[in-house]
């Protein structure tokens, strides 16, 4: 009988080495995120009002111009493309208000607002906390008996969860207004027709986007705080942490958007 040769385990070892490190790193990161979330939500009732109001102004009020500008031109281009596309098919720019309203309230309003906020606010949070970490200011807070999560993360979490849904509502309104300008003055759609199509949208469409915005806000602030608290490597590390926070937030927003849409539609919301 021929002897069977032992299987070379070199490939399996290389495969385990290749996949093991990323999986272990991912597991460690997920564990740290869970710990950060638990610590953050355990300190929600002990937030300082002064710090909270400062973060609401920095995250919410200061983000109004860029959010308004983005939503205005989003509504305008939606109305323009919808009108000309339907004119080719139906010879009339019909359903412009319906398309603009549904697109903004259910998808583009919450998603674009979250993406803009992640680029502006998420980057600022990661850079600020990362700088404090590499300059050992977080260690100084521990020395003084102050919990950095309570002092730094909690106000930002509450401010994001409060501000981003309001910014989403504002973005929906301004986007519909931009669509109205194009529909009336460029496509010659009667104002009453456009507004009647907007009024036909129910509360479910609005709640669809608002519910999403709460999840997007949590993604932005948790990812940014995590990257800031775990930043290493001096100024270069701060830059990498900031970039990573923005990229991961945007990707998670787009991924979560699909799953939230599927869940909300299955429950009859939107």
C-alpha cells in the first residue's frame, strides 16, 4: 500500500495569519466601541449643561449654513432632472413635487445631512479628542479625578442626537423650497400643483427620515469619539484618526441606510 503524504499546512498557517490579525483587531475595536457606548450612556444624566449648550451650538447651529446650502441645491437639481425626464416621457413635467418630496424626506435629506455633518463635525470631534489624547490632556483629566468620557463624549453625543434630526427637518424644508423655485420658474409648473403634491405626503414619509437621522447621529459621534480617544502617533496619528473617522462614518451611514430602509418599510413606516 502506498503511504499517504501529510498535507502541507503552510497554506493554512499563512491563511490564518492573514485573516487572524484583522479579525482580532476588528474584535478588539468592537469591544472598545461597546465599552465606550456603555460608559457614555451611563453618564447621560450627569451631563453639564454649559458644555452641552456649547456643543449644540458647535454641532447644530454652526452647521446650518452648509446644511441649508446643500439641501437647497439638492432640491433644485432633483426638480430640474425630474421635470426634464418626465417631459420626455409624458410631454409634461408632472409629479415633480412628489419625487422631490419623497426623495428628500426618505433618503437624500437624512443621508446628505449626515454625510455633511460627518465631514464637518465628525472630523472636528476626532481631531480635538485625538489632539488631547496625544498631548496627554486625557491623562491629566484622569489625574484630576474627571472621567474623560463623562466630560468630553457625553455632551457631544447628546448634542448630535438632538441637533442632527432637527437639521434633517430643516434640510427637507429647504430642499422642497428649492424644488419649488425650479418647478415654478424653470419648468412652469403651477405652484398650487407642486404644493398639493407635497401635501399628499404623509407623516410616515417624514418619520422614515427622522428615525434614520437618529441612527446616523449615533454613528457619527460614536465613531468620532472612539477614533479620538484611541488616537496614537502624534500629529500624524491625529490626521489618520480624523480621516478614518470621516470615512468610516460615511460608509456606515450608507450601509445602515439600506438596512434601516428595509426594516422601516417592513414595519409600514414610509
